[in-house]
């Protein structure tokens, strides 16, 4: 598969009009855009998130679980196009009928300083069956529904099994409360 080009953005997240190969973007620490999608459902008065186990062949966090689906926004694509294509690629989900709730943009600088990205975050209510999902591109090896307490407990007990940290998980739950729960209660 050919390497993808990414749009370069400035330190404020604005498109600069230039693009570069993904490997060069990470090598030089250039700012670019990514998407994170959180799939959730409600069942028996609990909220569950679809978590995924990353492929053992991934260069970052191989074989670890994460609460996030997503990836890079390829050059010329909108963030919403990236959301839908990433869900199709990673877990075989046709997301064109789903409603996505924007949850902000998080500027993120990796510890190495080589992965500087603006993470566009979205939540969507998905009530589909795990058995209907399939893993096309080798990025994901398994998925499961887990409630928030279970996720937090597992991250605390087995931090090396998770790409997400306790504090990151807390941050995601704050976003869920702010952008989903409060929006629903105001309707």
C-alpha cells in the first residue's frame, strides 16, 4: 500500500496549503490532523464504549486495548470523511447513517516531539453487534463492549495492556459528559 500524504497545519490548526508524506510528517514533527471516534451505547442504565485491541504489528501500542477508533486525516479530506473512512477501514463499520457529536479539537504533542497533531474528537451512539464488525486493514484484532467502570478498573490493574492512561480515560469521560450527556439533557 502506498504511503499516504497528510495536509500540514500551522500551530493553530489552520491548513497551510502544503502536504507531506506521513513518514516525513512524523520525522520532522510537522503539525497535522487526526480523528478520534468514541462509539458508545446505553444498556441497562449503563454506558458502554466499544474498545478495540490494536494489532500486534502496530508501531505504537501494539497488542494494547484502546477506547478510541481513528487515524490520520489524509490530504484533501475533511475530518468527517476521515471519521467515516477510518471506521470502515478499522472495524468494517459503514458509518454513513450515524450521527457524530463533535467533542472539540485537542492539540497533542507526543513525548518525542515527533507526532504533533490536532485531534478532532467525535462521539457516536452505535447499537450494532460486535459480530457484525470485521477487521479489514490489520490495525485491529478484536473489539468488545465495556462499561466505563470496567475500563477504568482494567487500566488501573493492567496499565501495560492499554494504550490509554487513567488520566486520558478520565479526560474522555469528561468530554462525554460535556458534549453528549449535557446535550441530551438540554433537549
